[in-house]
């Protein structure tokens, strides 16, 4: 089954919402290997937003107290993240894996990053891009790093207020499939997630034809 890694151009791009939508669409299992800040777990948020009866939510391998970069949060807690100890949960289902921040968020002081975790899992990237002044630059830098590392990409999801010009430029530059556009919703709930999951599945299947 497929392994899909949700990463983004920045920390506040909406990875958890997109993870919930992809999980609901595929009726996949969900896993966030590293969570910095234990007051509100992204796994709990995803669990509250999906409504199918098939998805399983797996516990984090690393759950840190402080909401900072994983390498620093681990240091504060007196441990070090070992990429070799990151083992994908055993499942016969599709698996959605949510990252932390963007590609070059460090996970330890050995010059290993989220991008190395993606390669370690041999997962396919779903890139989340939210559009703001400067987001073209941030998105293209992320795309360049993906290409430099030879990582696999399923497609891109735009999240938040639309900007057609920016979206078209990013898609033309990258050659990525636009899997979904998520609007700036007043409220996020199971019904909204379900609506976007249905839209996503249509594009997901078209991408495989």
C-alpha cells in the first residue's frame, strides 16, 4: 500500500488539516513520528476530523514537551532522535505520515532533516503550499530541494486564500499535479474534511490514470 508523507513550505501551512483530508479520502492509517509540544497532539486533531471506520491512528515515536524544532525539543528532553529507530507501523493499509515543519527542519545535530526521514521511509510527498507574499519563493526552494534529493512526489495541495497567478506559476515550474485546493474555511469539522476528501479522491485517481 502507499506511504504518503505530508510536508509543507513552512510550519503553519496546514499540514494537520491536509493530513486529515488525505487520511479520510484514502481511509488510510495516520502517523506523526515526531510531535513537539504535548499540550495539543496533531494525532488527536486528525482523529477528531475524520469520520470513517477504517483509519487507525498510531502513537508518536517521539513526543516532546516543548513546541520547538525536533532537534532542540529532543535536546531539552535529554534524548537524541535516531533516524534508524523510526520504523513505520506495520499495516496493510495506506499510511499518511505527517512531518514537522518543512523539509529542512533538523531532527538531530547530525545534519539530518525531515527530508532524510522521507527518504528513510521511501514515502511519496504530498506538498502543502499556502499562498502569501513570498510563498512562491518558499515553494520553489522546497521543490528544488525535493528535486536535488530525488524524492518522490504525489502532488501539491494549495491551502488557504487562493492566488491563481501564484498557483499557475508554481504548477508550471514544478510540473506537479494539483491534487486539491482548500479554501480558508470559517470552521473546520468532519463535514468539511469529508467534502474535501471526496474532491481529493477524484484528482487522486485521475493522477494514476
